[in-house]
C-alpha cells in the first residue's frame, strides 16, 4: 500500500509528504501544512495555510482506513508538524486509532523544537503512554549562525533542550541533518555544531540529506543568506565524513544516508560502524564522480 492507493479512498490535501520510512504505512492527515512554515530552504508547504482538521473528519478517515486495512501496524500523522496539535486532540486521536487498529504498534509524526518546547514533560509522557512512539525531527544544522540565516526560529540550545525533553519522555527520535546547509563559508561550523547536537542528545535514528533548493525558494533563501555558496558533491561528502568523524554518541544510533538527494548511499550502526562508514566515504571521495549516484537518479 502506498500514498497513491490510499488516495483512492481518502481525500488528501496535496502536497502530502511523509518520511521515506513511512512509505508503506497508513497516513492520516490531522493537520494541513506546517504551523511555522518559515524556514527559507523549505518549500514543502508554501502553497498551504496551516489548519487543524475537525477531529470528526479525521475519525471518518480512520474508519475508512480501518475497514480496508484492519491489520495495519504503523500510522504516520501528517502534515508538517502534527505535534503542534493540542495535547487533548492528540490523545483523543491516539485513543481512536488504538481502538480502530487492533494490531497498531507505532504512531509517528513530524515534530519541531517549538512543538516540543510548547508541551510540558508530562504532556509528552502522556502522549508516549497513549501510543505516540516516534517523532521525525529536522535538526538541519547545529550552527546558530546558520539557524539564523535559514530563519529556523530556534537556536542550538533550544534544539538540544527539545530533543532531550522528547527522549526523556520516552519518545524515539529520527533526526535529519542537511549536508551543505552552511554553504562553503559556514561548512566547518555547520558540521562541528551539528555533531555537537547529536553527541549531546539521544536520537535513535539519524540521516543526512543533501541540500537542494527549489526555484521558488531561492529568492527568500538568498535574501537572508546572501553569502551562501552551494557545495559540490565531493565537498558534501567531505562534510559528511567530518560529521561522522566527530560523532561520539553515548547511545546506539541507526544511521542512514539513503535519501533520493544523497550522492552516496550509506547505512550502519553508530558508534560501532563509524570507522567503516568513514572509510566508505573516503573511498568514494578518492574515486570521485564515478562512485556517486548519477544526478539523473536523484531528487530532493
Ligand atoms: S522545515 Fe519543517 S518547520 Fe521548517 S517550514 Fe519546512 S516543514 Fe515547517
């Protein structure tokens, strides 16, 4: 089952995004758009205004999907930051999902630092106890300079605080860092400070994407980041190598770099397989373009 076959039964509001790991799972749209919608590099929800759907309409979608897929085990709540929803709304929805899908084992959603900091630790714990298991979180960069230039709306210490608040509540975290986010000028700072975030928190999954800018985002992006210069694929892999070298997590992390944007697909467990991952990057950098995923097969 994928988003396209579900579209025949549910009227989704497009564009509809979900993490790659949720490709085979049920998607329930509880919100439309992103409650922040102001990061300059992101064009995902620029055509939508943030909206909380009437919970009765969402329940109707759940009923339809439960009839069709009664054995579903994993559900993703869309759109861009469903953790922005009021905690009572989420608790009602989690309870409805539990009674509708008897084999349900995982509910996940996208969450921002702001969403997490706007909830109390008790609220996050309650959500976890009632079936919210996993949050997808875009770190993007740990550099305060770059966070300001991409108007992310949070600083490094708020990112660290929010990630630790979520993991302390028992929520699993899948985090992403964007290679190239600092451009050439802030590359070192971007990598060093992003590694600091991962080392000072307890994310369970980590992936690195390569920055890509949609045409319609460029004007706003460069307005705030006038000294930005895009890195080449080789420079991006050098960034990734430095990033991995600097990672010393205290917990186990499943690392993936297999997004459509990536010039090289990598995967392994950290810290155990760090040396092997660094070596694979070193080998690909030495071989050059021939070792990279051809551009025609990539996207962002
Ligand atoms: S990156 Fe995330 S928080 Fe920022 S505008 Fe896009 S969806 Fe919203």
